[in-house]
């Protein structure tokens, strides 16, 4: 037969140990875990809001971070290729401007040579035409010397400019993609045109006719140079446009991987901060629970 209060005392002791232990407070531990989790989430979202990135490092998302780093490397390399192509475009544009100026000047030179071939010229008129011719040829030299961009001039030979000797054409090979492909900007040797026309004179109608033959040959050289330079520049423009489109798409893809949705992150941050505050309050309540045990001793 059970004595009065025996069962009640056992149940009370077991239940009381679980509820009022001053050594183990499971409610406090649970509240602490919740508070730490809320704090981590607040820190994570706060970092997203402050940096604009949802993947700022390998610990956020190792696989996507690795992909993002590869894309960042491609973006920097592509920018370097575009910079090199734009430098080559500068060389081509200046060279094309120089060749165009030479072509324009040669129309005036041809007029002088043709006038010099007139048998009806007086000696004085012939000398005036010769002086005009010499002045135009020197102007051609100035055009050639000024056709330089960033220290490179592809209208004259490398070694000995303004010389009839066979020199080295100043071709420019420029990296055109990340696979190592190149585009060539063709050197033109228009200094030969200057050198050959310098050796001619129109001091007499006979000399002017001989100069006209040389001139027509060099006029073709200049026309060929214009066509080649124009084609080179067009190829450079197309390659830059294609790389820029690729770069834009790569940057967009990178953003999709690492950029934070700022509106969403901001809203989640506010909610996480509320949860953090509630978890702190819950921890406080759980930590105060053992104080109830003091009432048993009153």
C-alpha cells in the first residue's frame, strides 16, 4: 500500500529537476543557439547590403566564388585586349589621316606636274612651278613625320626613313582575343613615294613628263595604302565591338552570380534584426527561469 505523498514526492522531484536545475538550463541553451543563428544572419545580410554582394568570398559559396573569380580574370584580360586594340586603332587612324592628307596633296602635285609639261611655259613660269612643286614635296615629308601615334609611324620604314633603300616595313601585330589570336596593322612605306618624287623635278617640260610617269606609279601606291589602312581599321573596329559585347555579357553573368538583390536583402535584414532582438529577450527569460527555484526556499 502506497504511503501518502510518496508518489507525489517522486514526481515532483523529477519534474522539478528538469524545470529548475541551476546546472543545466535547456531553454537557455536553445535560446542561445537561436540568438547566435540570428546574429550570424544579421551579419550575413548586413555584409550583403554594405558590399552589394551575396557572394563576397569562398565561405559564402565556394563553387560560385570560384566561378566568379574565373569570370573576373576573363574580364580583366578582355579589357587588356581591348586596350591594345584601341591603341592599334589610334595608330591606324593617324596613319589613315596621314595617307589621306598625302592623297589630297598629290592631286595638287599632279596639277603642278601637268602644268610643268606645257611646252608654252616661259623659263620664269617653269621656275615658279618648280618652286611650288618643291614646297609641296616638303609638305609631304611633314605629313609623313606627323603620322605618328604613341611613338609608332607605319607610313615610313623602320631603319632609314625617306630613303630609297629597302627597309623594314613597320607592321603592327596586336592581340585580338583571349585565345592568342592577332590582327595585323600593315605598314605602308609611303616614304618611298616621298623619296621618289623628291628625285624628280619639273624644271622643264621634258622633266615634268618623266615626273608624271613616276607620279602615276606612286599615286597607285598611296591609293593601295588607303585601302589597306581602311580595311585594317574596319577590322579593328569590328573586333573591339565584338569583344565589348562579350565583356558586357560576361559582366552581366558575373553580376547574376555574385550581386545581392538589394531590395530583398534589405527587407530580410530588417526581419533578421527583429528576430535577433526577440532571441535576446527570449534568452533573458530563459536565464531568469532558475530564479524561480529560490521561491522553494522561502
